[in-house]
C-alpha cells in the first residue's frame, strides 16, 4: 500500500491506496494534482532518507508528504 | 469476584502504563500534536532525531548555500541561521500558510531548507535572535 500524507490542523490526514489498482492510482494522481494547484508542496524520501520535492505525481512513491505553501511569519 | 477485581485492576494498570508511555514519548500534548511530532520524527535523519530528543531542536543544511540552520521546537520565529561557531546569526521566520501543529511546522521548515533554501528565504522575514549563548549547542 502507498500513502499520501497531508498536513492539517489535526496533525495529518492519510490516504492509503493500492498502486496496483488503476482506479485507486488515478484517484491518487487527481488528489496530487489538486493539492499542487492548491499551492501544496509534495515531498518524498530518497532511499537514504533525504527529502526530495516532487512536482509530478510519482506512481512508484510509497509515501508522499504534502505541506501548505510557506509564508513569512 | 476476586478474579474480576484482579482483571479490572490489570486493565487499569495497562491503561496507566500506556498513558505513561505516551507522556514519556511526547509529554502532555494533544493527539494532533502527538501526530505531528511522530511524523516529524519519522522524517528526521538519525543525527537530527538524536539532537531533537536531547535538545528539542535540530540542525539542517541549506541545499543552496550550505549554511547551517537550527530549527527549534515551535510554530513560528523558531529558525536561526548559525555562524561557523554554531551561534545564532539571524532569525528566519517562515511557516506553512495553514494553522499547523509544531511537528508539522518544523518538518515543513526542514524540507524547505533542505530542498529549496532560496525559496524559503525569499518569503522569510528576518528577526534578531533572542537566544542566550548558553543555549548554543556545538
């Protein structure tokens, strides 16, 4: 199972999906694109654990983390 | 009767132990704060995790400049650019747009500095560090 983790006021919301299931994968891609349009940043972890920002949906990513646009405090 | 009492006592003891474990790991925090901290800890490198557990802050290296930044536990005015000796040089304030818990804020700041330092600094506001020298970690 793959998971999309979206930061929110509750800590985070998690959306798990089976990457083998075409319909679930399509839905995950739609969610990804919607979040990108909403100004979120998507990040995955490399095998070494370093974060990498992604701008296109990666169907092979086991875990994708999303956080809202950054602003000056 | 005695068995029932013992079973109930065991249940209570288990709940108390679970609560104690939660406190030991996260302190008195809400569920959302615990979730945020758990997520942060999953994404920290082993060195950053050790530093956070010991000092409630961790260092990151900016991907463009190679400068070192210290992210302290908090939801704002908690990022400091460090000098070569590890002393806070200037504060950099940038946070996610939405209202998030501390763990999420710190994780977003870490990822931003490690993957898009220039972008983070572009939106950041600077502030003078209010950090005592004795809080500096080598």
